[in-house]
């Protein structure tokens, strides 16, 4: 299974582009660095947050906006999802 993935044309293309450097490599490493920084920062600071934090600002004011503090990990998750989606669009456009 892993051998099939490694031999896939798109994976080989991405690997060649990463080896050559350039803007794609910078895009990948910069985004992965930012997501890792978000995760580390949240992990180090979560103990100082209240048990309920305002996270859902599209809801009505008050209790509807509050979420358990562990939901703060949604932010790096969304960042990573946007990164993967953008990377897929870049690779499919070429």
C-alpha cells in the first residue's frame, strides 16, 4: 500500500519540487511551522484559560458563544485543513 502511494505520479512530482526548493517548499514549511507553533502555544497556555471560552462568535451573544476550552484545538485544525486544501489546489493547477 505504501509502495503504491510512493510510486504515485503526484507524490513523485511533489517530491521533485521539494528537492528543487522554490516557493512550494517555502509555502509548505512556513505553513507547517505556523500550525506547529499554534499547537505548541495552545498546549503550553491552555491551563491558564477559563473552562468556557468564547469561540463561536457567529452565535448570539452570551452562553451560545461559549465552548469548552479543549475546543481551542479547532483553530490549528482549521489552519491545517486550509493548508492542505490550498496545497491540493496548487498541485492540481499545475
